[in-house]
C-alpha cells in the first residue's frame, strides 16, 4: 500500500513538472508507464485531473500508441517476432503455440501474472529466424515443440539465470 | 480593412481575406465543394478527404485546411478529383452499416446525400471485414451506434471544444479506431450533460435521441389515461423545417392543431410555464437583492447547464435559482391545480413535454422533480420525435389550420416565447423585475444588449436608478469562461443566464438536424430566433405578470410568488455530481 502511495506521489510530481507545457500528455504517460508498469484507469484519472485534460483524451492517446499498456504486464514479457523473415519461417505457429499453452490471447497476461504474450516487429535477429524474446533474452531457430520447455524454465524460476 | 488576397478557383477570380481556406474562398465564389467531416469553426481537420482540390501541388489537398494564397490557381472539379472523392467515399462505405431504409437519418443523412451527389454506383465495392459494435443506449437521452459512425469527429469536437465536456473521443488505432467513452464506459457512466449537441452535429445515424414516441403512443391509446401535452417555446420555431418549411417559420398554430389531432386530451403551452417561471424567478431575484442573498443568481431552465454546474462547478450551486424549469413547473401545476379544477385523479394524468432538448429526458427522470410520488412530467419527446409522430399519423402538417392552446394554462406573453433564444430568459425576467422593483411601467420592453448569438453577452441595466450588471452565456464552454470571470471578481454580476446549447434552445440537441453544408451559409441560431422575436413583437402582452391566466393561478391557488405552496411545487434543489459514476 505504501509502495502504491509512493508511486502516486511520484506521478503527482511528474504531472507538476510538466503541467502547462504544450504536449505534456505524452511525457507524463510515458513517465507513468515507467512508474507503474502500465497506465491503469486510476492512473489515467489522476493524469486527466492533473493536466486539466479529459479522460477521453488521455485514454485516446494511451490506446493509440502501442508503447502504453492499460493493464499490468506479466513478470516475463514474451515477444514473438512477426517480422518478414521470422514470419516466413513460421513464427505465427510459435505465437499460436504460446497462446494455446498459456491460454491467453495475443497481448494477454496469464492470471498468475507471470507471462504476457505479445507479437513484435523485426528484432534484428533474422539469421536466427523464427525468433522470440523473453525479457530481453533471444531464443532462435524455434519450433513450436521447443516452446513448452522454455516456458517451464521460467515457471520454475530457472530461466532468469540461464 | 483586412488584407485581401486574390486567387482563381475553376477559372473564377475571387478575393478573400488573408487566412481564409480554399473551401471558404470557393464558397464565396459560389463553388460548392463536397464535405463530410467539416463543421464550420468547430471541426476543420481534413480527415475525410471529400473536399480535396488540385492546387498544383504534388498531391490533392483538402480544401478545408488549405490556406488560400495570393495568385493561387485551384481546380475543384477534374476527372481525377471526382474519381478520388468517389473512392474515398466507397472506402468509408466499406465499414458503414448500410441499413438506410430504417435509419433514423434516412433522407437527412450527409453520407447518403454524398453518395447520390458523387455518383456512387456500388455501395459494396470494397466489401470487407467489419467490427460489430454494441449500441450504447443506456443514457436516457442519447444513443450511440458506432456501426454507422464515419469517424468524422464532429461530435468529439463539439463535445470538447464548444461544450467543454469531452466525454467521447477516438480510441485505438487504424481499423479498430472508434469514437468511444474511455475505459469502455457507457455515456451514462460519464459526466455527459445530455445536451445532444453531438446528435445535431452528426452527419449520419451514429448518434440520435433515445426514442420515446412509443411511450407516447401507448399513453394515447390507454383509455384510462388523461394525456396532457405541452410544447416548449423553441419547438414552434423549428418544427416546420421537418415538413419542408423554410428555417425560421413559426408554426405555433399548426403545431397546436397537430397535437390535438394526435389525440392529446389537453394541449397546454410550456410558454405558460415560462411565464410562471418568470414570476417565481423574478421574485427570487428581487428577494436575493433586497435580503442580501447569494449573487449573482444564475438561471435554472436548461437541464444541460444544471448537470454541467452540478458536475463541473458545484461551488456555484448556491447561485443557481431554485426554480424548476418551465415544463416541470407546468407539469406540477397540471397534476395539482388542473387536476383539482378538472376533477381528475392526478394518478390518471400523464404529462408529455415536447422539447427542443435531449437533456430534458434526463431532467424529467430526476426523482426530486415530482410531488406525492408522481413525476411532474412523465415523458419527454424532442421536436424531431414529434415530427415523426405527426408523419406516422399521416397528418398533412403544412395544410393544417391554425389552432389554439387550451385555456387554463394555454395563454402566454411575449416574454415567454423568447425563452427559446439565448438571452430570452434574462430579458423576460428584466421586464418583470423592473416593474416589481420600481413600481413603474416599463415602456421599452426590448433589451437588445442581451440578444444575438455572441457566446457571452453583458449589459448594464438601469432599474430605478440602480445599475444592475447582467450577463448571458450560451454553450457550456462559454459558461465556464463567464463563471471564471465572476469568480475572479473581475466582474460583479447580479444576474446570469446560462443555456447549455450554443444560441439557446432554438439550437437545442432535440431540434431538426441541419447539414454542415447549409450551416456554412445560414446561422440556424439566428434564423430560428427571428421566429421567436417576431412572435414576441406580435403579442399584445409582453410581460409575464400581465398574463391573465398567471394572475388567476396565483389568485386561485398559489397565492403569491415565493409562497409556501409555490416553493413546494415549483422549486427544487441541486446536488454535486462526480465526473465518473464508477
């Protein structure tokens, strides 16, 4: 709770720093995303009040840009590359496998808060296609069958140190 | 003298002030350029590309945002332009739900008109994926159907820029873009003030009033119900438009006849309620002035304004007059005074109000606006809904003879009829307050300083040697500006009139819808107000307190303005509201 209060105090300071600047909404939303990990309804209401803009405007910007997340993301962010090279090498089937395995839609987070599955554009590792990335670590030359073992590593807490 | 520039459009030379757009210049030259998202002074964003022209630039330019420049040569009508516009239109059609036959805007739809005008041959040329949106009909006033939305953003612009409310906006991106309230909230969960300005500025059938005509038909066929109807002042200034009459035609007599032919048992006039409002409100103003009450006093007739004040300016609630709005007052009188006179049980009476307003639907449902467990007003329909009922009943409106309102609460003065235009309530109140305070006859009843369509108007009125500062705002965005001036102490007003809709009720959210193209040339607010001021001038009596039926109601029933009974029946209270109800 105290942690939450500290985050909101930080948000208030961020708003105060940008208030009355033209185009303040973007940097404040970016800052809020960094503080909270997402821009939730409560956070957006505070931003709207603080900057004197409508919630409709805040929500409009937050849903327009892919960089903002409305809901908290999982501890592990699983990004599957759908860039051209990965796609022709079958990355869609990797993504499908992940969604089925974790029982979430693309962009969704597992109820235990561990995994968020997302599709991404080219990660620049085309030589390893198809590729996915978990919290910055790249897994290349994947097949759908290889996916469960990798996910299990993270489930068991081993993946982070691997 | 402004700096003028000269340009050539389709070979016609035209001179316009610097800063004009090519669209405006073309209009001046008598050249019509099609538009869809454009709304004069409100939404000029070049989004729909209907108005593209060839200015010699690399690609076609949107005329609504293209500044006219000296020596510019513009073509508005080439095969390339015509083809381009048609393609854009066909792409818009690809996601539009084309249920035109049953659409509320059929024959008054800007998209439909463009298809005809630009020669669209196949509305399904780009048939493809569509998103099925749920219709939001939980608001008592406004229905939003995104399946028909063309993303022009006119509603968004008027809601945020003119009304300073901003409860809807574009969400998501690309194909998934939609006009929504944030966080998937319904309009009724937001601080929407129900003004309906989004509706009258929507080019298509994506926004419309919550239709209550079925409720009225049901009441009319119920033999156990005594159904009383009352139309607001502004309705008579616009109803004719629905039947092809020119804007600004007053149809009071035809409207009274039509209401009788529809089968209402009594046809009273909200104008009577307006006179009654003035009696109470002028009395309240005089009392506040003489007894050191809270000033400035602010009018309370506009339910959009009331909800706006409750939500956005609750600190001003003690300033708002406690008077109910005219149709609520009349409703309260129908279920007490009239019920008693006619010997009818109030439970068997239904009051239907015909209003230029969608916010009145919300107002009528307020639990505090009733007496003995009965609502003052049972159903509110808008001007548009009344027109639909008249059409459904096959009544040839334009051929109707003039009729009269029923007596007891059918008489009205010129002061009442001008309620429908911004500044009208102020002027009506001044006519009565002047005579109440000074005891002298007011010779010149016209207060021209408070007339006209300026968003904020101020006047200094001499009442028996005392200078009284008054102000009038229309459009809630202007109301905020005016209240800020009052709050800062910059201005010291005694009396303020606020109407939620720009121009007042004549331009209300329940009025006939006028296309954006027409609004480029004609100011709806001015034309309709003319009809009301004309009626005022033609009236023998122009001050509310001279109305003989008003005199009678105080003699027989209410005793005097501000009496205990008047307070019980004709006054109300307000409450602070949160911006989001969840």
